[in-house]
C-alpha cells in the first residue's frame, strides 16, 4: 500500500513539474536596441544585415506585404542596388495585347513578393499552418522586439519530463513552449557582406531591427518632430513667461 502511494505521489510530482515547465516562461531577453529611447535611431548596417537575413532565411515562408522594394532606399541602398534586388523576383503582370497575364522581373515600385501565391498554398507547404506576414509582427506581439528576439533565440532541448509532439519544437519564450516553426536561424546561416560574424544572436538581433523598421519606418522622423516640438514649447514657455512678467510688472 505504501509503495503504491509513493508511486502515485512521484507520478503526481512528475506531472506537476512537467506542467510547470510548460507554463513557466522566463523573462524576455533585452539585448539593447539602437532605436530605443527618445533619441534612438536605426543602425543602418544592422538594417542591411537584417534585410539579408530576411531575404535568405525568413522570406522562404514569411511575407512583408506592406513594404515595397523602393522603401529599401531608407536602409542605405541606391537605385541600382534596389533595381537589382527587385529584378530577382518574378511578378505576374498584364494582361498583354492578347489578353494574357505574363511574368516580368520585379521593379522598385512593386510590393515585396510573397513566398506563396495564396494562403492555401502556404498551408500545403507548412503542414496546415499559414506563416504570418511580418510587416507588423513587432507591433502585433506583446513584448515587441524583445519577444521576437526571444523566440528566435529561444529554441532549446526540451526538459526530460516534457514530451514534444511531432512537428513541434521546444521554445523558451513561445507561449506554451511548443512552437510549430522549426528553428529558422543557425550559426553562419548567412554570410554578411561587411564581415560581421553570423551567430544566431547576431542574426536574430539584425533581423529584428529590420522588422522593427518595417513596422515603423517613420519612427526617426516622428522622434525628430517630437524633439523639435518640445524645444519649441520650451522656448515659447520662456517667451510667454517673460511677456507676462513685463506686462504685469507694475502690479508685482
């Protein structure tokens, strides 16, 4: 009887430990971002590296439908480079004089080409799941850039008492820890043109910087306008205070 009770208690403890491992999520990492704070700006080198990671890794499954190739000028690319990037893609255009649709090389005015023609094709290629569009993913997830970075770097071996279902991966920062997306990044998944060492952490940091810019490309303009507005208000406050003192001087 005592042996059976001991086994039951041990099983309960094991189940409870497994449940805690499933439910507990560690704090999100905060690697530091150049764009944080009132005066933060985007690191152009990181943006270009992040675009490379997106293009060579993430774009195989995920779209960024709200971006156009011409927007890459904000990352520091010139017109020739942008045209070359766009031309690597094929776009369905038309109809032509015969009323038929045709394929042509992409142009700077085109939106980023999605990896799949429609959601059904995406489901077929991804075991029934549609990979989310990444245009606003940083804004759409609680924790923002820290959360996306945490997920990209959070792939780990599952604890011994946690069973990972087939087709899933264990991730420290994904809710419930079971994520259907296989680990997308690995060391040297890309070769950076500027010679930066392509570790998982570096690739994640760069692509999250790019995705943050994709979600808020006007952030730097907004901060500049905000700073100028605050400076103007401070100056006007001083001017109005001085005028008030002069006008009412005889009553003080």
